[in-house]
C-alpha cells in the first residue's frame, strides 16, 4: 500500500536477488498487486448480492467453483476497469524504470521522451518532443478505447447499488 518512491530501495534489492534487474519482469511484477485493486474488489464484493451466494450454497457449489464460475465472470467489469487503471499507472512510470533498467534498448518510452529534451547549450526541437508525446499517448488511448465499456459499466453498477 506504499507508493513506489517509498519502497524503491527494498524493491530494487529484491529484484536484484531475483536476478530481474534490467528485465521486463522487474517493470511489471511489482505492480500486479495494488491498493487500488484491493479497494476496487473489496467495494465490489461488499455489494455482491447475498442471494447469489445463498443460491450457490443450496446448489452445493464449493468455494473454488463459486470463485471461478460465478464471481470472476460477474467481476469482468471490475477486472477491466482495474486493468485500465493499472496499465495507465505503469505506463506513466518514470522513476522505477530509470533505476531498474540499465540497457537503453529496453528502456521505457518516458525515458526516451525525456532524452529528446536537450540540456545545456543544446537546443530542443520542440516539434519532435511534441510528436513523441503524441506517439506516447497512443497505447494508453487505445487500451482505454478497448476497455471503455468495462470501465463505464463498472462505474454504472457502483452508482446503482
């Protein structure tokens, strides 16, 4: 539940112990579990209809079957909303990739975008920087367009409860 800047040193040490330095696993795995996901799923499951749980118990459904055949399919909107939120959060990371990735070939787009901005006596070609920013915007925009229905349905469901 702590943000990355607070836990960055222990996280870096842990990635080093796993030999995940300079790998895409180090960029993604630390973000798979999040406080946002915990909160979203807690709120969704707190408002889950008790009648469905009782009907499953009467039918003799075991807990794992209830999870995978009832809860997960009914939670697809929440899963889609969380996927969208987490993707945009990870996509916009700057500090963590700057620290964990040592190879320029594997560096994320935000670091590359920053390298387009000149320092010191170098002039900055702002048209190239703006073009890079627009190109950087395209993958999150595409993901949002693809998951927009799940994202909006999740918020519509939460307003009706």
